C-alpha cells in the first residue's frame, strides 16, 4: 500500500485531539518533539486516516519496530 502524505492540517488535528501529548509515555510539548504515528503501520495495511493516527514523542516513535 502506498503511503499517503499527512497534511499539516491533519497533523495539527491529531495533535489537538491528543492534547499535544504523547499517547505512549504521556510527555507533552514543548518538552519533547512530537510526531505522528500510525497505529496500524502502512506496511501492514494501515491508512493515514485520522482514526489510525496518534501523537507520539520522537523517542517513543523511534523505539517502535
């Protein structure tokens, strides 16, 4: 499946929904760099739909495999 780009608007909506907080460790901006993470990876059939996206800090996102 081809990865769809996540727009800036969608990224902001996910951050806002998740209160600018990492959904794995609970750390918040501006103490950490926040990224968007796919719950179900694109490589395993996941989409870039807002329901498959969560806020993750850079450390938590990098630690996933």
